[in-house]
C-alpha cells in the first residue's frame, strides 16, 4: 500500500514523457525510423517538416488527450515541446512544431496504406514478445475481435462514400437523411488490452450504388487483408451474433481460422432448434449452469454450441450462448465462454474509450475524407502504445491514476521538462515490462 507521502515523492520524481518513451522504445525500437520512411506525396521543394515530425506530433496529441487540432497547436506552442520532439527525432534544426493546417494538408494526401504499414510493424513486434503468449486461446489461437462502429454523422452529404439512412420525424412526418462514415475493426485481445490489427472502412463506392456497403461485406475485405498481412497466424475470430452466419463460417474455413460468436435464438433456426431439444434432455438429468453440445449438423459442416447462465450487475440471471468450431469439453468450456465474452472488450476498452475518454474519434479533425481515415488510423497506432504504457509502466501502476490524470500528467511533463542526454542514455538500456 502506497502512503500519501510516498505518492507525493513519486509524483515529484516521475517524468511521464520519459516513461512513455521507455515503453515505446522497449516494444517498438524502430518506430521513429518507420515514421521517417513514410512515402511523402508532397513536392520536395515545399517541405518544412518531414513525415516523422507531422506524425509524431499527432501521436503526442492523441497520447495527451487533446480534443482538437487547434488545441494541439496552442498547447504545444512551447520551447520545451519543440526541443523534446527534436531530441526524440534526432533533429537539431527544429525551430517550430507544425501548425494543424500543415498536418491536415499532409494527411489529406497521405495514402492510408502508409499508416497501415506502421501498425502492421507494431503488431508483428508485439507478437514476437513471449510476454503475450499466455493470452492465446487454448494455448494456440490469438483472439481477434471483429466489430463495427460509427465515426462521423452529417445532416448533409459529406462525400460520395457516405452511407445513408433515411428516418421520419414522428412529429412532422418529414423524411430526412443522415449521412455517415463507419469502420469495421479487427482487434487483437491480450488480457485487458485490445490492439487494432486492421481496419476496413464501410463505405459506398459511389453515391449511385444500388445496395450500400455493410459490415458483412466489409468483413470479407477485412478478412482478406488480415490473411495477407498475417499469413500463418493462428486466429480465432470473436464476434457478436451478426457474425454467426455461413459467410463468416466459410471465410474462417478458407483462411484456416477458428471462431467463437455470440448466438441468439432465431439466428440460424435449425441449429437453434436442435440445441434447444438436446439441452432440455441434458438438463433433465443434471441442472448445470454450463451446457454444451458438439457436432450439430449445419449444411456441409458441424458446429458446437455452449450456454452459460451468469449473474448480471443487477443480480439477475442472463444466458449467454456461443457458437464455435472448437471442440467443447468439460476442461475447456469455461475458457471458451470467457474467450467468447471477451468480445465486449472492443466496446469497453476499445470504442467507448476512444470515443468518450481518450481521443474523441467522432470529432472530425478534417473535412477531407482521406485525412479523416488517417486521423482514425493514427489513433489506433497511438492507442497501442498508450495501452502498453498504462498497463506496463511501473510508475503508473503504482500511482493508480484516472485516464484523464494520465493524459494530463503526460502533457505537463512534455510541456515543462526537457529531455537530457542522461535520459537518452537510460532509454538505450533494456527494461522489463510486466502486465500483471
């Protein structure tokens, strides 16, 4: 137990920006070099800032919890900030940090594949770490959660890629149209952390399409993207009941992946009926809170179902049913149900954190659609480091701060304490990071 006096002393000694860099260096030692190698679309004669300055500045905006681009330019307008960024990137001649208009102009022309390559480098580095091996499902499969979310909503058409939804005003009877941008995410789940490994924007090819894009269409594209990047990675797809369908089953079989999806009555009627009948027979013999049935026939395959009755926060009982192609046994049923329920982490540790507590991803930092995508991808890149920082930093674990306090402390140290040569000497030394 840390006393209040000990906490005050640790606070005085703590340099949160330095702690952030320690974690970044430990897991992603070549990150800054990768930022420098991003293909620059700008005319070379007009360039003041290299890609690494623009991208690292945006990552710091995200890490420090600043809500808008204007707020970033104002908060970072300090000599300490300029010197710290210059020292981290090895730039002796950095005189200013880029204005938000300069950053948005760069992001408007940046191919989104460039940032996707940065994220892929980071995830592959993480997968090499033995410290994460214990989080595999059944000691073999990496759990990858799939889910979609809305990013931006407009009352007028934003661009030709907008999704459209008509709704009727109940009071006036008037029909209006909402224009939206959505994204489908694939997140690697390791304990309480969820890391974005791939994103697929749900978008119409043009404004005249006969049928709009949707999550399942986007999943087809996302699955191909993941398979191309992580060719031999043993994956178990974790999804809600939308993904309990033949399309997903076929894709998982084709890519040699496993799946565990939430299953709701009526999703696939024949499976639901057989499971219910067998469950009633089994329960008449043994009233258990866990019930499972293997090898239910469905078209050209068999599937396995498991059900758990659990208490909710309000003390009521709720049934959770999951469908999977992993053989269910008495030894693994609880672990498989826990893996299936971990899908909620993309909502809680994922979208909710990014929308409401950390990055305000529903705020459009630019009106340019390509820049919007790149802003989103930069959040996903930053969020990987942020989670590792907050879960792995010994100082943060000891001081037990709120999300807002962590961001504020990082911003304060970045703005008020200039990194020293001694700091950089320490950054080159190996450290140990534990997440328990």
